[in-house]
C-alpha cells in the first residue's frame, strides 16, 4: 500500500480563506488522504473508509511519521468514516504512538467524527488518559463538521 505523492500550489476545497494558495503537498493511499500546508505547518487527514485494526495501526504509523517529518503544528483528522477505535488499539496508541509525539511540534489536534456518542466518549477518555500520563502541551478538540474544526484550529493562541 504505497503512498502517492503530489505537490501543488492549489487551494484545498475545505481550506479557509486564510489558507488560499499555500504550497500544498498531498499524499494518498487506500486508507487516507493527507494534505500538508507547509506555510503554516498544518496537516489535514481524511480517512477514506472504515479500516481493520491492522490497517488502522499501519495508517496511524504512516501519519505520525509524516507529522514528525514535516514538523506539523496543527492537525485536523476527519475520522467520520471510521468505526470506533478498539480498546486494544487505544492501548497501542497510548504505549507505542504517544511516546513518539512527546517531542513533536504539534500544538493543536482537531478530530472530526460522525457524531456517534460512543466514539466521542471513547476519544475523550483516551485524551484524558494521555493528558494524565504524558506532559504534552497539545490542545485537543472534537467536532462534527470540518468547518467547525477548521475554524477552531485557525484561532491563534
């Protein structure tokens, strides 16, 4: 499952007016589409379909690697097509992925979900565990629309 890479100087259809005509790098595979806006260290990820636990882990590893390499500060994840994250995957994230993020430049993470209350609560619980276990200075919020996530992540600190 290789990533297709494209670099463009174009406007993403969901980009706010502030993001017009930024240099953008796009990566895509059968799991997700990722767009990096280099001028403000912003990453937009759209999961394209529901995935198996193995695919989820593979995709998350690829995205974390990308986030670290590109020194991303602002990250929007549209996970509205994903089903709930299994308890096993939550533990895997806590023990294998989050240690990688402790020295990342990430400042804000906005998650767009389907609005399913169980997914929302599961993500909130995981976020609370992360904030208790690791000292990360990252703001995290959940939304049911991409427009709301984009508006929140665009607010300057």
